[in-house]
C-alpha cells in the first residue's frame, strides 16, 4: 500500500495577476501576483518590447501576495512580466505573461510601436544568469546542511560504527 501512495507536493502556483495575462489596460502603478501559498524570495521583472526594464525597487512578498512597483508611467505597448518565487517546499517556480498598455501619456521608447515580435522572444521564461544564481544558492544550502549534519553527528557522541 505504501508503494502506491504518491508524495505530497507543496509547489505553489500563480492563482491571480493584476494586471492579468493578455489584458489591455491603462498604465499600471504596480504588479500584484497572488499565489496559492505563501512564497519567499520574490523576483519580478517588467520589460517592454525592446527589453527595457520598468520595475522600481525590489518585489515585496507578504504571505501569498507579491507586489512590484512600476517605475514611472508606462508608454503604450506590450509588456512582459517575468516572475520567480520560492514555494513552501523550497523549490523555485517561475513564469512569464504579457499585457498591453493603451491610453498612456508616457513617452514611448524609440521604435517600440512595432516591436511586438521582440516581446514574444523575451517571454520564453529563461532566467539567463539568474538561473545560475538559483543553482548556486541551492548548492550552498546543500553544503551547509551536510556540514551541519556532520557537525551534529560528531558532537552528539554517536558513531556510525556503534
């Protein structure tokens, strides 16, 4: 019976986003992402069709909501939200989605009006060098946990041969 039981998974998931995926909206002042569970170590990147970044400061996580302020007034165009958080079980999860801004009074970056294909290419979800950061962080946690275990075994007076 124990062989057929599947392990519980504590990976969380994105349940809501404001602005929503594929929405056409007035320029937002912030991005709010809601997850099924509390999350930690949030990262949110807001890019335009040419790859310009528009987030102001660091994303803030409170329980299951992550908020990222938007820098300035977004010009009309297609934007990609890329996000990455750590779920309660310690696994990083990430994703991307797009929304469109219309009715803005903000100045458009040069050549952004016809750059929608570039936004598609930017939304592939690859983390670039930040992927290596996560791998390094996980490796460091494993090394520290292993060292702590070895130290505990040595100081507790128990020997693997006894």
